[in-house]
């Protein structure tokens, strides 16, 4: 079980805090293993949160018993950080612990130097201030989140949910992550991020593409091309390409590849068959193509992905 600390601080961002509780602090007895989360604070007095209410949290002076720390936002005007917070967060990182920040929480990580030389993001509203204050961080403005397995930061407030779902997927697998997402009534994946390991499900649009997408999913094993989808939608290729991108935010070719990649991830997590067999089953044809698209969209090989999953 992963022991998780959710950090409460003066000026606590209520929405981000609620997201952290919903993702990591809500009991889920239906699962054999789940997080054991506690709300902690380095403050001696009750924490004042946005919305004008006070809350109590477990006072701590050490994070040594925690595997993961969630930072649900952080005051952007606050440059200084107490020596105790700095010491404990750096210790957690150096011993291999995991630190996840939502929205403006990236400011705390950057202030401590934990994002130096890394790619990071935060809410677009704070982008200019973040880049001015922390030029040593490689700021990314076109992603929902950045996560390398140990340090993660999300863009806007709700993007913390996207990052949280990804953390759950890495810890407990694809199926449970999707179940949690459904209970939150959110998609397990939103386009916009790069090298995201979350499933890309079929999007059930109430549009002319619903039937086409369903048909395509049933035929992914075949040598499916974009012209096949256009024909199924009874549209010219040019019109189909334009409307498809407008509706789903990506090209039809990319959508096909991502759906095949999703199926490949499922098979790899089961660990029953070879990479070559999986490539044929999901429509990539051969292991070389499967490896290519794993590298392109996920930034790692199928073997690395499978090894990561089974090492958890």
C-alpha cells in the first residue's frame, strides 16, 4: 500500500485539495490494495483555506513514513519556504519518494530547486511569472501535466485530476484507473499532453462519427486506413479529415494508432503473449511498428512499459 501525505498550508487551494482527497483519500474497500492517505501540515495553527474556513490537519515535522506527497496548489506570491518544509521535501525526493503538485503547486517544487533542468508546467495564468522567477526550469505550455514517475506537476486546477488518474494507472493499472475516472465522471484521458500513459478510450460523440468510431474499433486488427473511415462515414476524404480533427482534436490516423496503442497496453499488462503477437492482434502488423508508436506516443518501449507495470 502507498502511504500518501496531502499537504495542507495557509491559503490552501480548496478545489485542488478536494481533488487530492477524492483521488487518494477516499476509501475504496472494493480494491484489495489502495492508498492510505493523511492530510498533514507543517503549521502549528489551524489551516485557513480559500472560502474562509479553517481546517485541522495532522501536524508533522517529518515525511519519512510517506511514499508520496501531494501538493494541492501553493501561494504564487510566496517566495520563501520554511527550512523544515525544504528539508523534508528534499529528503523525500532524495530517498526516491514521489512528489505530485497540482496547479500552482509547481511553484513550491521550483522554489526548492527540484524542477531545475526538468520539464514542468503550471496554470497558464501563472506561466509568465513562473518562467520569470524560475528560468532554470524548462516550462511547457502545451501539456496537461508532466510526470516522470517521481515528480509530477499539472497545468490548471482540473488537470490535477488528469495527473492523479495517471498516478493511479501507474500504481494499480489501467482497469482501476478507468474505474476511478468513471466515478469522477471524467475521461481517463484528455488530449493535450505528451507521453501520457493513460488509456485513450473511444469518445462517444453525439455526432456523425459515433458509428464510424465504433466500427473502427471492431476492425482495428485489419489493415485499416483513413479512407476506410471516410467511406464508412459517407464523406469525402477531405471533408472527413477536416471534420474529424474538429470533433476529436487529432487526425484520424493518429486516433487509429492511439486506439491500437491502447489495446496493446491492455495486452502488455496481462503479460500473456509476446510483443510480436500483440502487434498482430492490435493491427500494427509487426513488433517494429508497435515499438515505433510506443516510442512516438509514450517515450518508451513495449518491454519497458511491461516491466514498469509488473515491477509495481
